[in-house]
C-alpha cells in the first residue's frame, strides 16, 4: 500500500464539475468570521443572496486562513452555519477515487490501459460500450460512453422517492446493472460524456485489485495519512456525523422555490413544510466512488494541497492526472478525476465542484499550489447560485495577489 509521501516540488492538480438543489434563505442575514468589508465575506453574502439557506467558505494561502459564513444551519432557527461544518462533497469525491486508482498504478498493481472486462468480467456489456473496449483511463476521464445511473435512483429524483428510499442500500453491482439498462442514453460517437457510473465502476475495480472496499482504501490511503479528521466515507450510514448544516431540496424534485421567509422548522425526515424538503438524511451508497465522501472546507483545502505537492502521488501519476481533454459544453478541460478551469484574470486553476442532494461545493487551487478556495452551500438557491460559487473561487484565486485584496491573517 502506498504511504503518505514526503513533501515534494509542487506539481499540478484539481478539477471542476457541479450540479444543483434549491431552497430560499431565511433567518439572520449573515454571520461571518471576517468583517463585511472583506472580499471573501462579500462573495459569500452574494451566494447567500441567490437564495441558498447557508454558505461557508475558506481561503488558504501561505500564512493566512480566511473563513466566512452566511445564512443559517437549519431553517426555522437562528443557528449560524457551524465552523468546521461537515457536508457531502458530491462529485469532488472523484478526485479521491482517481487518487487511489493512480496510487495502485504507481504500485504496479493496475494499468490505466487495463480494460474494465479484465477486472469486472461481464459487468459492462450490451448494446453500448463493452467492457472489453473500455479502459480504466476512459472511466476516470469520462470518455467511456457508459450511461449515467443517477436517473434510476428514486431518492434523488422526486420527493416521494426520497421519502420512500432515502435509507435504501445499493450494491455497486446493482448500480452497474441499472446503468446498463440505460443503453438508449449511450452517445452515438466517442466523446467526453460525464457519467457517475464511471466512478462506481472504478470503485469496484479498486475492490477487485486490493481485496478491500473503496471506503477502506480511501480511509487508509488518504484520510488517515493526511489527518483529515472531518472527512469520512459513510458507507450505508444516512447521517452526516459531527457539526453540520441541514440540506434542502427543490430543483432535484422538479419543484419551484418558495419565496417565503421559511419560519417553519423542518424535521430532518423528509418533511415538506412549504419551505423546502429537508434531505439531510441519506444513505449515499448510490454514490460509492462518485460522490459519497463527507468532508469540511478545511479538509478539502488540505487534501488538494497535498495532492498538488506530491504527497499522495508520484510525479508520473500526477502528470497522468493533470493531462486533460476537452469537456465540450463545460468550459473546462478534464483529466483523471479533475478539471482544469480558466481564470478570468488569465491562466487556469485546478479544482472540482460537486453536489449531492442539498449540499453543493466548489473547490479550487492555483497551479502553483499557493492558494486554495473552497465553498459549500446548503441548497440550490436559484439560477445564479452556481455561477456565484464559481465566481467566488475565481476571484479569490485571482485576487490573492490583487491590490487591496491581500489578507494578513
């Protein structure tokens, strides 16, 4: 097993991709650890103003760590967003999974050119891409053409489905089978196509190569060596452990946002009080390998910094991770579990946004690894929320050296 590496010369890493979920904001207008004149607090407030329930962000650079929060942790209360709050990081999980796969590549136990069929015989077959023609690289790069499984998951697609199946346990084999039924969604020609199924299959391959679960490998190879005390792979547990804000859903269930003040408290059991459905409880087994990790803004900053400076991967494997292809329609390039995202001030950064039913995040790091920016929100908010989150990361990474926006503590 690969152990935590000593600090090396800084190299490139991180990625980007995100989704939505919604609930209007209520309670105190904003609480923060920084002054409202601070640019980070202004940007957090701007995200909150798009209608999310709560927002928390952290920006870290040499000698500084700046944190800002806005909104409330639970609708119908005055409880502020918790410092060090934990949340489901959604698709940012893919960077963790790709890191484990690349560690196995570096150990000579797996090749990126291995076919899926070699490790998972008979799992990927039918009218679309066949496991004998799809490689591990294509899984991590989203160029496999394998269909997306999430439309088959009732808990993620309707309020009734959530209430009925939020505690349901899926096996990876079951998820793969559900995806294979969706052959009508296979791209007609080879192209980049985002599919969570790719990373479910990658988690299955990790288990076949190591003889241990994806959860155990992530824990032993990344979480424990880095001391990420707020990060976990919850398995089938529906609970977000430790301090956390509640999550609320509208858009995922095809509903419109309530514009009221949200004075009714949600119960955490899928109750709909007219101010959004509380979706905090969720057995995230449907997102094994693709979106199940729970973390904090600080832990994500530390993870991406460690990845970038070579403490998790050897240079050859990190170079594979940061070799990107065009992701049409996304405005980014995508590597192996990460994306390269343009900066409005010129150049690019690495990062990975993510979303899983009521929690959404965006994480980014400068190419030299000197500054990280991580933000999460507890709901969709509205049509401008995703762009506001992306803008926060962009401006914080651009503004790290901009006049008037330096931080001293």
